[in-house]
């Protein structure tokens, strides 16, 4: 069964600190993995996409990693800001055409001053 | 380029009523999908339409239905509303390169059922 598990479910950190969010998946065949950021009351917005051959990709203070062997991805946030407070959702595309999407339940991050 | 537009943004209904939500995708996008989001459950896939045809369907009762028009605009309908249908309903569109899997989401329609 295709599944995406995210941890932790929620996280509270102080402004300026770093944090890492985890995404484990059992999806076959794997096409790509994407991290989305969802601000409260808004629609999710894509942060980064990881394909099978990519190990690391950065988008500003966000760095995503992918280990295709262990089927794990992480999203590292550096020097957190209050605006990073949001839910972060891991979505894995499955199938040859990548049309089937499997969603994680998300990690809720709260950054406090 | 205009984003995905959902209307209405907020609505309140009572049990037993029905509701229709509308979604206008990004110009040129032919795939539109719908999601229900409730606290603790994450995004639950409802259905996806591509060129007016339902391509995929999630595990929701038949009270939830949708359709897509020739201009790619989509509507979803929920009949005989229940309290548990209170949620944020998100619509997303995808471009021709579906392999990249990027969804462009609207701001959502927040439905409250009393």
C-alpha cells in the first residue's frame, strides 16, 4: 500500500534556530517527491521537488534531501523566521506518469520569538 | 498569470442542505483536483478531472460529486450536508507536465455546517 508518513506531527522552535522535518514513504513506482508549505487558511505552495536522481536541493533557507534507497526525505530549515510557521506537507508522485499523488498528513511548525 | 481561483471563500450551511463550490484553474491547465482538509487528517483527495473527464476518485461517499467544463473550470457539489463535512475544500490545477506533479492550489473554500 502506498503511504507517506511525516514526523514529527508538530514542532515548536525559537526564532533563529534550525529544524528538520522528516518524510518516509512506501510508494512504488516512485516518480518524484515534493514539499509544500501551507500557511494557516491558505492553499499549499510548492517549496521544492526531488526526483529519483537528486540527493539535495535548496530553496533559500529550505534544503530538501532524498535518500531513494531508504525511501526517506527531509526538509531542513535554517535560521527559522516567524514566517516559517506553517504546515509542511510531503507529497509523493507514483506511477510511470507521476499522476498518482500520495499525501503525508503534514508537520505543523510553530516558530516563536 | 492569474492563479487558481475558488469561490466562495467562506460559507455556512445547515445539515441536509447542499452546496456547490467553484474552481477556475490557471489558464492552460486542464487538470483540476479537489481535496478536503480537516484538522489532523491532512489533505484528503476527492477527485481529479482532466479535459472534462473524471480521471481519479478518492474514497468519499456519493454525496460528493464534481464536474469540469470545456473551459476547464470545475465545480464540486456536496448534497445532504452533514456536520462532518465542515472543512476547508481546496482545488488545485496541474499543467501539461503532470510528471513533475506540481499542484497549484487555490485559497480554498471554508465550509461550516451547522
